[in-house]
């Protein structure tokens, strides 16, 4: 039966393609963010609608994010005076709210927004970290010049941190592209935190956002209607998340940043051309 053979070959090819894409996405998320740029287009390319693909990407990336968080568990430091428990609560609530928005808003709205969301996330990837570092340094110099002493790095309080984290988590539950970079930039500008020091906490918060959104997607979306693509992406992301968390410690930061940014730019351009 030649027809069956062709179908099986196509399914095997798609499985291997999504397995590789999941591994790359999981590794990128562990290394510094950007997994959505690979996972979402890969799932759309296999025939899933953008909304279902976005939900499936979130579900698939959860295990990788949790594994990465486990690898970094001994390096997680508090964000300013905000407790880890309070920050996790904001991420959980915001992630659920963002996922609910994805499921309740018309799918056409998300389809039209995807290229622009990718473009926004790409700009954040390109300029978020250096801009936050420059703003923090400028703030420090001005404060020191005005007081004659070294100022406190924090310029926002716990309540503002939690509100900002909740808003970022909504974005993460709805789309998620570069949300980790946004977290790092927010903490850097508001609290003067070094991005390398706060990266383990970023991974923990990403895991919380994705996990909450996943629970809602599994119950209220049709993500389980396509088990094969989901399984392939999930297994790949699990391996990539574990390997990426170890790899990021060995590769120069500039190399990782170039890989993530190049991926983001290519995928954004392709989405605009596709639309």
C-alpha cells in the first residue's frame, strides 16, 4: 500500500523535525530565551493553527523549563526585597490570565498579531539587555554625583516589582516570546541587578508562567487533539532544556546571544513574508 508508506514517511519526517526544533527551543530558553521563535513556526509549518501551535509550544516547553530550573536551583537569588514565593504567585496568576486571553479572544486577532509580537520580541532581544545596562549605569552615576555617595541600586519597591511581574506574566501566558528578556530588563532597570545573577530566577519564573498556562491549555484548548506533534516537541524541549542549561555555562555569552538573535530575526522576517 504505497499511500500508507508515504503518510508514514511524512509523519516520521515531521516527528524528527519537531524533535529537533523542540531541542533547539529548549536549549535557547535555557541559554537566554528565544525558544518561542523556533517552536511556534515549526508547529505552524506542520499544519497547526497559530493559536493551537502557540498553546502546544507552551505545553511542550514546560518540561524543559522545569528541568532548567532544577539545574539552576542552587543559584536562585531573591529579586530585591521581593520574596521568591510572592514573585512566583504573580507569575502563576499572570500566566493563567494570559492563557485565558489567548483562548477567549478571536483566533483572527492572534493570527494578525503574531508577526508584530515576534517583531516586538526581536527588538527586545536586540536592545533590551544593553539598554537596561546603560540606563542602570546612567542612573547610578547621576545618583552618585548628586549625593556624593554610592546610592542604593533599587529605585522601585516590592509592590511595583510584583505588579510588573504580573503584567509580564500575562504577556508570557498569551505569547511568551522574549518574556524572559523582558524580566531581566525590568529587574536590571528597577533594581540594578546583574543579568547573569538574576538569570536562574528568570528560568524559575518562566517555568511558573508556562506551567500555569499549560494547565489551562490542557483543559480548555484543543492542544491534545494533535498528540504526535506535541509529543515530539515536548521530548525535544526536555532534552534541550537540560543540555542547554549546562551548555550555557561553557559557551561565551556573545555566541549564545548571536544564535538567539539570529533565530529571532529570521523567524520574524519569514512570518511577515508569509502574512
